[in-house]
């Protein structure tokens, strides 16, 4: 290839690839959002509260819990990344100031893998000839640690967006009723819409957990039904006791 010819560039990740990378965060944020918001709606309906109260409680829960969950996901991912960097810095220090001991550790690691004699010495020499490669091997083989592939900020953002987007579904009929009064059973419509959201999220979850589509969907539906039933029962009981 001549110098005038442009060098091939590595393919850039597509949007769908980036979505798949964070699918787990989207699924679990969506499950939490839909379950908790529908539970709030069910509890409010069980207590006989007005639609405006349901909207206030629902949106308050949607924003507050969504933010709390996203911050927790961000801090957890950041702590994991910081912990990796802390151990990595220590390995760099040990390679620099105690190279003999670190070289022996490399030798022990690859001897345990079946390398011996001259081949073992060649492997050790090649690894220890490059400090970055040396530290990388120590992080993986000695500590069992790999660098985080996902951005903590992206993890928190995806979690929040999923929580709010899917968690909004149980409130849609009440928002509609606020602008255009709905004569039918609003809670029944909210339950149907939320059930459909559970089906979609459960289907996506099957790709994260690599389980059966039907099993994942039924598990998600069961979780939502249990949470809503408990909330409705508590709301109904408290409304009867405090009346």
C-alpha cells in the first residue's frame, strides 16, 4: 500500500450496538420503574384517592426513585472503576520497585498453566519486557480484575431514562384523563398498559439473562402483579382503618 493511500479506519460502533451494550441497565431500570410506579398507582386506587393525587404521587415517585436508582447505579460503577485503578496503580508501583518479586509471580502463574523450561522463561521474558503488558497480566491473572467497559455516567443515564420512560406507562391514562376526561375504568386501562410494558421488558430481559422468552415475561408479570396486589391491599386497609 502506498503512503498516499488512506489508511483503513476501524469500524465505528453502531447505535444499535451501543444500545445492546447497555441493555441490562435499560431492562432493570425499566422493570424497577414500571413495578414501583404501578405499585404507587395501585396503592392510591386501593385507598380511594382522586386521580390528581395519583398523578402527584406517581410523578413524585417517578422522578425521585428514578434519580435515586440512577445515582446508585452510577456510584456503584464508579466505585468499581476506581477500585480497578487503585489496584492497577499499586501493580505499576510493584513492577517498578520490586521487579524481581513480580517477575517470580509471573513465572509462578505460567508454571501453573503448564509452561516449563526454556518456553516458560521465554514467556516470562516477553511479558516482562513491556511494563503495560506486565501490569495487564498481573491484573487479570493475579487479581482477576478487568477494566470496566462501560461509562459510569452512561450507566446512570440509561438507568434513569429507562426508569422514567417505562415507569410513565401506568400514569398515561391518568395524564390523558386530566386533559380529556375518560369515562371508563382508569385503573383497568393502567393495568393493561403496564402489563404490556411488563411483556416488552420481560422479553428484553430474556436477552440479558439468556433464558426462555416466556419464562422471563412471566417472571416480570408475576413480579408486577405481586407488587401491585400488595400495594392495593395496603392502600385499601389503611383507607378503611383511617376513615
